[in-house]
């Protein structure tokens, strides 16, 4: 039996990396051995491919359920970078669901807002993230692959081109160093909607990775350079830090979450845990409910925004209908 790490997931097969750094295509033996990227496995060689015989117990498992049929996960993670962009305008429901999923799996999320070069929509998006900052989430504003300089000088002071270039380069270095600091010594899963710049982020950190990204010139609808598989990349030679690219998604089901546990996974709600009159309060209609008592659209750490409560009620209802 050989040991290995799952570094790629392609639907019908996975790629396993051996301790010596070789990569082998493996197939699962039966339903029980369905593994995901990040899994430590035992595998048996058969000709030039392999069979997964055993999955080592997981530290955690991130669920990302697109719909009833297709589920994708990664295991044994330290950090999730949830990437949003100034454009396309992000879905707050998707963000909120992803954060709940991270909390449920006990994995720290960091929100990355990309495309800082698109100043106006970027600032709007940053404003929409203010409540999440107040909840204690880290928000990192970046321009991973800007199409224009991020910081522009007044038009009447033209700068020599080489200086502009040098500034652009030093900004790149700043972004890379900022990111590498966050990722140091961790296994990080990059997730977010299609087109936000997940693969661009990995290319910036690892120019040799040369992941195809969705360029405007390659017809938006063709989906040609959209990521379709989940892949693991080492960030350092000592193999202490790793980053995982994943396909973009639309929906984000939370069917694995217990509805009575939902409020504990939302930090603005969780601050009132145990303060309602009834221990099994659903925070929907009960008298002397600490959550309902603190609904307010004031920008305060103690407030629960009415739109967050509407979101909570929607997900609570969804989980009440759930067949899972
Ligand atoms: N303006 C601007 N565009 C960017 C920036 N970063 C990435 N992009 C562009 O955004 C588009 C999508 O980037 P990708 O890296 O392919 O996005 P992705 O999240 O991997 O998308 P999927 O693989 O489909 O999930 C590309 O055209 C990038 O050039 C940025 O900082 N500013
Ligand atoms: Mg991609
Ligand atoms: Zn309550």
C-alpha cells in the first residue's frame, strides 16, 4: 500500500501525489472511497494507474453544494479565500452562504475583493462589505490583474512611462507579499463565482502555474478558459503552504447545516447565543428574542441588519423543506 495526497479532482478520477512528488491517476474503489482534494489516502498501484483503498480521517470537510446532483468539496483546509470582484456585482446571498459553510466546517474565511482598478464599482462593493467587516471578517481589497493602474495621478501631471511601470511593478510586489503572508504555512481553498479572478490570483503567486484564465477576447459565452477542475498547487519548495483553485459556482446549498444551528454560524446572530427567553428560539417570532430585539439598520457591531434577518429566515425555511 502507498500513501499520498489528493491534488486534483476530475469527476471520474483523482490525481494523487506521492511523498516523492510523483503524480498518479487513481480511481475510487466503490462509493466509500470517494475522495476530494486535500485528502490523505492509501492507494494500490495497478499498471500505471492506481486505486484508492482508504481515506485517512479528515480534519475538516468543506461542502459546496451546487444542486442536488453535483457536490464538490475539499478537505483538511486551514483557510478559505472567498473571492469577490467589483465586476460582476456579487451576490450577497452567495457570500453569506459561503461564510456559513466555512463556519460549519470550522475553517477561517478571508474575503478578497478583487478588481480595485475598477474604482467606482469597487468602492460600491467595499461599502456592501462593511457589515461583514463589523462581524469580524477580514476583507482584503486587491487588483490581481488590473487592466488600468490602480492609483492614478492627476491628469495634468504626466509621469514618464518607466516610472509608471515601476510603480505598477511595486504594486504587484506589494499584493503578492500581502497574499503570501496570509497564506504562509496553510492550505488555502480559493472559491467564488466564475470570473472573479481565482485562477488569476494563483497565476500571480505562481507564474509557472500558467492556469488558463477567462480573457475577454475568448468570447465570454464560450466558457473556454473557465476552470472546470479542483487543483492543488504548492506555494513553496518545502511544501508547507498550498493553494487550491476551484471552478466558479452559481448556487450554494446549505443542506448539510442543521437549521437550529444556523444562527450560531452567523456571527452577528451568534453574539446573542443563549440570550433569548426560550433555549430553542428560532429567532423568527418568539417573544423576548434577543435577535429580534437587536434588529437595526444602524452601522453598529451590536446590530443585526433587517436584510440579514430576512436572509436567515429564507435559509431557515429552505432547511425546513430539505430532504437531506
Ligand atoms: N479589471 C480587472 N480584471 C481582472 C483582475 N483580476 C482578474 N481580472 C480578469 O477577470 C477575468 C476572469 O479571471 P479568472 O482568473 O479566469 O476568473 P476565475 O475566478 O478563475 O473564473 P472561473 O475559472 O470561471 O471560476 C479575466 O479576464 C481576468 O483578466 C483585476 O484586478 N482587474
Ligand atoms: Mg478559474
Ligand atoms: Zn431568539
